[in-house]
């Protein structure tokens, strides 16, 4: 295997509409909009001794998610991404907290490829410009038709997705 592969995907789903957090490390809309992980390490399962690449860019997706682009250059990791073993994405968030436990500052220390991220919908969806993960939505309103969505778009009627 030679060189590297380029991946894209969702590192953080859109935050809840009500603005709450499920976990102290979860990001708000404003934090997603201002996050820049370019240059951060891409790790294998948050193992700081297993750097497998570099984050190239991050941006807010049209659905409010945090989208990423990264380069994977470790031959074993490349093979695992290609064969589907490592297709999950997980942010490593560094938090500075008060003595009372309130988060004063959040920063993305790294991004990891993993078997499956803890947050829903955090997957590598593109390898070298080719879609490798998509969501198909079916609902009564669409009857017998299915709509396959581009990787950065959410299902329009999440409650009816099957």
C-alpha cells in the first residue's frame, strides 16, 4: 500500500435543537461553527502513541454537524479504513473545568478513527472522493420511493427512518 488516503465524515452530530448537552464534552452550535481541527493528529482509538494521520480541515455541515477532512498515512490504518474495520469517528475533547465541575473551556485535542464513535452518526462517509457510507430514508409520505442522501445531509424525517 502506498501513500495516504483522504477521508471525510461527521465528527460530531448536530447539537439538540433545545441547546442542551448529553455530555460535558458535547459541542454547541456556536462551538461547532468556530471549531478548527486542521493540523490536529488523527489517532487510532484515542491512543496518543498511535498517530495514523493528520486532520486537514473542519467545517459546519449544512445540517449543523461538525464535518472533517483528514489524511490517513499509516498503512495498517489505511487497510482498516478501507475494509470497514475503522470507519467511526470520535473527537478527543480537552476540557478545562472549575473546581465545581463546570466546563470553562473546550478544545479539540485530536480526532480518532475507531470501530464506532460514541455519538450517533459519526462515520467516515467518503474515502478518496468516493462515498462509502450513506443513509436511505423511507417514510409513508414517500410511499414506495427511497431517497439516498448525500453524506452531509440528515434524514428529513428522522422519526420515520427505518
